[in-house]
C-alpha cells in the first residue's frame, strides 16, 4: 500500500474558508465557495432527469383513478429506503399503494416472473420498480402480460437489451444527460415523487422524505457529487432538527447515536447495516416496515429486532471471513500475492453476507474479489467487489459473451456486481475470471494507494478542528473524509474489544498527549513504548458521559 499526499491545485484560495478546510476542499475539486452551498435550491432540476415527467404523468393518472399501485423493491438499504420514499410519498398524495420485496434465497434479485406473481394479490394496475428493473426483461414482460403498466426506476447500468416498460427512469440510460448519474436508487425514487407532486399540484412536501434519501444514498456508497451532497446534507439537517421518520430515529437510538449529532458516516456504519441485515439474514420486509412505521412506539421494537438480526449477521460474517482468510493463506497470498483476482466458494457459506466478505477481502488484498454461496437448485450466487480502474460489471459481461450459457445472470456497477452460475461451473468461472483480470490490470493498479491530506501542526490538532471537520462534510465516496499523516511518540497501548488497540500518543514537539484507537490493527506493528510511531489517521470527537474529547482514528500504522 502506497501512501500519497493529495495535491492542492494552484487555484485561488476559497474566500472566508479556514486554511485547513481550504486545502482539503480544493484537493477534492472545490473551486468556488458557491460549490459548498448545499441548499435544496441548488438541487438539479427535477425535469432534467430523462423521462421523469412522463413517468410522473402515468403515476399521477393512476392516483387520480384510484388504481392499485405496487412497488417492487430491492433487498438492500438503497432499495428499502427507495421503497419507503415511494410508498410514503405517493400515499401522502392519495395513492392506493402496496409493496413487494423479493426474498433473496427464493426469488433472487430484481423483478422476476416469480416476483410478478407475488404482486397479483394486490391486483395492481401499475407496477413501479425501485433500485432494480433495468435488467428485468422477463419480469417486465410478465407484468405487461398480466395487464399492468410498468415504470422502471433504477440507477444500475443498462445491458444491451432494455425491458419493455412503459417508462424507464434511470440517469445511466443512453441519452440521459442528467448531470448527476451517481444518483442512488432512492435518489431516483425521490425525483419521481417530486415530479408526481408537481403533476398533481399537491401540497405534500417531499422534503419530509430526505432523511430516507440520505440514509439510502450513503449506505449504497454512491459517489457524493454535489447533487448527492445536497441530498445527504439536507437529510442530516432534518434528522438533527428532529424532523425524521420514526424508523430512522429508532435505528439511530438502538445504535447509540445521538440524533442531534448525526453525520453521514452514521448511515454507512450504523443505520444502513441494520436495514441491510434484514435482507441478508431474514426478509427485507422487516426493514421496510420499520422505515414505514408511524410512530416511535411502533418503530422501536422493529429497530431492536433489526439490531438483533445485525448481530447475527456479524457472527456469520466473521465465520466466513475466517474461512476465506484460511483459503487465502493456503494459496500463499498473504505476503507475495500470486494472483491478480480471487473467486472463493464454500458450500456452507451464507449468501446474505458474501458481499460484505468480498468487500473486506478486497480492502485487505486490494484485488478484485468474488465470493460465492449456494443458492436455490444448485445455483451459486456471487457478489463481486472491484478496485479502481477495473469495471467489474463489464468484465463479467465480457466473460459471459465469450462463454454463452455459463453465466446465468449478472448486473451491477463499476465497483460492485452480482453474478449467478451453476455450481459445476465454478472452477471454470474462477479460471476465466482470474485470467481476464490479469490481462486488464497493472502492478500499479494492484498496489493500492491511500491518499492523505498531509500533516497537522500541534496548533491544528485540536478538538475544535475535529468539530470543524465533522461539520464540514458530508464526507463519503468520492468526497472522502480528511486523513492526516504524522509522527508521534508511543506512550501507552492496550488491547480493547479483543481486536483493537487503544493508544496514548505524544506530540514530539509540543509534548501534548492525545488518545487514539486502531481498529483491527496488530500490536506487532507497534514499536517499543517511548519510540516514534507514524500513523495515518482521521480526527474524531469522542463523547463520554457528556464530555467531548479529541480522539484519533488510526487508518493505518506506517511500517518503518
């Protein structure tokens, strides 16, 4: 892993911005103070999203006629929040609306013919997909045969063939010049609800949905371009002011997060995983029902149940990670990595957590990884994670074209994808995957780079600075939280929580002491007490019994 300091462009300094923020913002592409205005007035116009007006016309007409509308959601946090946004928003405007979400094991991903059958109990006139549908050729056809109008809202990359829906709303479809193709599925659903409101002239305020939009956007790890930062920041402000859905408030409560101090990372590390756990380990309806709860009394038991499911998920994930790491060690990949990519499978692995495990291994080895688990009827379902510069969905598509019939289904993004194959094809697929990756990546791509914002002086490394940075986001994918690199003297350390290091560090120049914590770091990397320790870290505000203090979160310990 190379550690590289970000370059600061020779652009004009941002007027009125503290110097530490000026260098951080400019290194992330901010060129004017106006780019930091996250007011809703700066949101990209609703009408600039291709086909959203046409879709809104169809939905609005259905509401006026009191048609039966059914939403088909995906089983992750983006899909769950998109479903909640659609149901809450359209119901508030008079829609007769229900939802269906596939069971991961029984139905697989997206709008399949089996899922269409599930919707028939509602006798729907209109079917709306959220966070899925762009690859559901047979599912859309089945819905049309059943007499439904179909609106597909999605953000995943389209394949060569599009479904025969009445309207497709997707910022990544051909011919859409929407300036934020990074919208999450929940963002697309929000734009549709806004467009329906305009069509109906309703007094419903879509801003009441922004807490859900913020959660889904961050949890889906889409790029936080300016439009997405506006959505996320607006959601954060509503939550802090106490204007959020009871479900989100309850999920923050069970996670031990203070609602008035919430930041974007809380969605990615606390709220999102608890919603995702329902789709991974149980049934996503539990997550959606929590988000649709009408009050705290209804939401809190559901949030507690999701918290319990998430603890179960962590235990299952830990077991699979242990298995996977043993396999990696057996392949002698720990030190001298001999393969450019990994495809892993064990019959007893749980398909609900393979995506998380793939992501952890990818971060550890900085290689493209696909982790498979056994699905229905001998089918293997894999979750892929990629590295920068390697478009994983297109790579899987290329393998599929050269080997017709081997890959049963695939879809996704540049950095993450899903794929289904037959169990007896695993070894062939693994060979093809590793061979294909090896022809597309360079040694530099496989090395991995950690970007920092340089060092801090003793006068900058203060609680006030940590508070400033905390409030200066939202930070996330594509707009990363600041990381710093500095040298300290190691005074004390101890192991906490079995796997983490609690450190006491001293600034060699000022003599100031500061607490730090290094998650999942080995004490073997530490020098003797009293010696220098170089770390890459981020600033954090640690609140304990009502008192705030500075704490450094160690990203990595720099080996000397």
